[in-house]
C-alpha cells in the first residue's frame, strides 16, 4: 500500500514537471513575441520560466531514479560483483541519509522564506518559498527511493551481473 502511494506521488510530481515543461516552452515563445513584436518585454515570463525549470528538476528527481534513467557510474569491475553490490547498497543508504539531512535544511529555509514572505508581503518577483518546497519534496521522494523501499522498475547492471554470476556458479 505504501509503495502504491509512493508511486502515485512520484507520478504526480512527474506530471506536474511535464506541465511545467510545456509552460516553459509557451512562456518563452510568448516572451519572445512580446519583446520583439509588441516591444513590451515581460519580466514575469522570464522569472517564471527560471523558477519553473528549477521546480521541474526538483520534482522529476525521484521519477528518473524510479525509472532507472539517472546517471550511474560503475567503478568496480564486474568480476567483483558481490563487493560492488554491497558497496551499492551502502552508498544508497548514505545517499538517502544525506538526502534527508539536506531536506531538513531545505525545509528550514522554506519555512523562513514563507514566514518572512507573509510578514513582509512580497510585491516584487515570484515567491522564493515555492522552489524551496518543491526541492524539499524532491529530496524526500528521492531519499525514500534510495532506501529501496520501492524497487526501480528496471534491473541495474550490478544486480544483473550478480544474478548472472550466481547462475554460472549453480551450473558448475
């Protein structure tokens, strides 16, 4: 049940990220039209696309890991597959811990930005607490993934080489 909820949260974050990607394309085209045809550049369109790209990246972080489409670097040769698998599990847990610690700092920054924005009343630019909140959400979702409560949807190279070595050893 928790895995299903997690997958739905990650999918919802990916959909929002995709919608922001469409928005960025439309806002950029509209900004160029306004600047060169209407001779009235829009500061809002420019700033909102900058913020949208950050939010898009933060929200799609866990989705790319879940689909196994993130960048992985294998530094230990395949013949040490069991050692590599142990190191991989250890590094996943360290990454999850760092993700949660960083998320705590980001949440503190989000809370401070939100509190000061409400007190002062932001009249210039877009609120800074929005990307902080999405960064917090992205870090938490990624940290949960790194704990391997939810398996990636594709098998990693390490897991495949361990399984291959075990089948070869069984045949011998």
